[in-house]
């Protein structure tokens, strides 16, 4: 409705028109069957109704929305799981020894001690020690990668059996893990190219369909048989119902 009144019709405007007209016509045909010309009556002597078509279209569209929301929720869980890979506390090396601090307090240039089995807190460079690091969360490769002095390490990857002294180079939103999470979040909010194409088509298709329905109404009202209005109304409704491309919407 907002798209229609603002002149930016989309796929939902098209589906709404088709469903609304189908349901509205069906209500009128059910309560006042004499309005519908006998030429349109079915074998049972009553005009056809389209309640089931309207219900099925709405159901399928809502199921599609549910699946989309479910996929987004799963993606959100994946983002949270990614960010949870980094440890909450860091062992920082100081002039007087070491101290455990929250990850948020780490600054670029800080020297961190990563013990065996611990996750590397943030992106940095190894300045002391050697170990094998599990980088499967980034690369999918299950075989650990050997890391020595001057090697780059990524926050969230897991240290093996050696002790590494790492100098922090990127923190917070600048880390590889944070950038991956940002890309996933942006992809989650974006629309698929097919959706954008459907909406682009709808912007032109909706007014064209409405214009065709009005033209059909006018033609049948002026040139059609009696009762003019009834035949014209059925023709206009038929155009609106048939022209709703449910497949495009789905």
C-alpha cells in the first residue's frame, strides 16, 4: 500500500491487487450472484468464485517470507558464532610481566601471549615462538598452518601446541573476522538480483495492468451487450486476476 500511494509499486502491490480483486469479486459473486451475467455461470448454475486462489497465493507468499526470515535468522546466528570465536580476555605482556585484560582494551602495538589451545585474540604478527595454527574457520582447511617469527596470524584462529608472542596490528572492526561479519550482515540486508528485477518489472507492470483493466471495462461498457456494467465489471476483474503473475512474485 505504501509503495502504491508513493508511486513505487513493487511485487507486493501486484500480488495485493490480484488477491484483493479475486477475493472482493468472490464475495460479491457469492452474496449477489444475480449481478454476474448468466453467461459466466458454471455448470452448477452459480458464478465461479476464487477464494481458494486468493488463499493459496497469500499462503505461498507468506511461506516464502517465513523461509527468508528463517534464513536471515540463521545468518545472524552464524555472525554471532563468528564473533564468539575470539577470546573475551587477553594475556598482555608488560614491562613488569603479564596481565589479563578484556579484549576491548587491546590496542595496536600491544604484545600478547597466546598459550597452547587458545584462540588468537586479534590480527597481528608473530614476534616470538613457533606453533601450528588452525585456520579452518577462515580457509576450511583442516590441516594446521605452521607459524613462526614474522608470520601473520588472524584473530579467532586457534593456536596449536606452541606458545606464540603476537604483536597486535588490527583491532576491533579492522580485524579480518569483523570484516567477514560485516560482509555477511550486508549480504543479509541486500536483495537478490532476481528480487530487484521483479520489483523493477512491477513498477511498470502494475500501472499497465490497471490501465488494461480500465480499458477492458470501458470497451465492454460502451460496446458490450446488456447488461453493460455487469459484463464490463467481469472483464475488468478478469484482467486484474489473470494478470497477477504469481510465479514472478514467488
